[in-house]
C-alpha cells in the first residue's frame, strides 16, 4: 500500500459526533406534527431506503466533508521521490557565445564545461531516471529522446564534444 498520510488526523474524531447528530435529528423529526392517516396507509410501510434516505444522505455528506478535512494523501517522502526521479531533459546551449574561453590556462571553452557538467549529471542519476538531451543555439534540436540507456546519452555527448573541437 502506498504511503498515505493525513494532514489533520484528529478530524477523524468528528465521526464520533455522527450518532449524536443522527439521534438529535430523529428527535426533531418525531416532534413534527403529521396529518391524520388511515390504518390502511399505516400498514403499507415504505422500503428501508425510502424510509431512511435523508439519514443515509446526511451520513454520506458528513463522511465526505470529514474526510475532506482529514485530507488523506500521499506522504511527502513519496511525492518527493516521484518528482525527483522520473523524467529529466538536459538542455545544452551550443551557440557561438559558448565558444568563449572559461579557463585561459588550458584553453577550455564554456561549452566544454557545460558538456562536462551534463555528462557528470547524467552519470549521477539513478537507473530509473528517464533522461533526454536537447541542444540549442538559434533553434532547439532533440539530440536524444527520453531514455533509460545512459550509453546512448554518453555517445551523443561524445559526438557533441568532437563537434565542438
């Protein structure tokens, strides 16, 4: 079962009020005056659902409102795991402005640093992460669609490194 948590679990105590409210509702219903009915009509009793439809409806509405207040949902940890580890698109800028040197001592360009960072980022991701690769300069190009295969991504990045040199 998934990790379910509730935001306000003490609100479930409202269900303890339900019998008291139904009892009070019945008491007020008995105090209402009715017109005289013949004995034949009194003998024909309505079905259970017709007789208690208002109480059933009241209980359902009360239950839904109480559960809405309790706010049952997936735990925060499960949501964080889902958000952090599913589909990732790595976007790399390969425009002319990225050709500037980042380190004049070893003649490394900003593009080389970005490609190296993308390569390291991909190697750090888990095996259940689906990663895609997009490069852009004046227009965006899909280099690799979402994939679990890191070898394909590394091959595409190697081709980018060769092309940038």
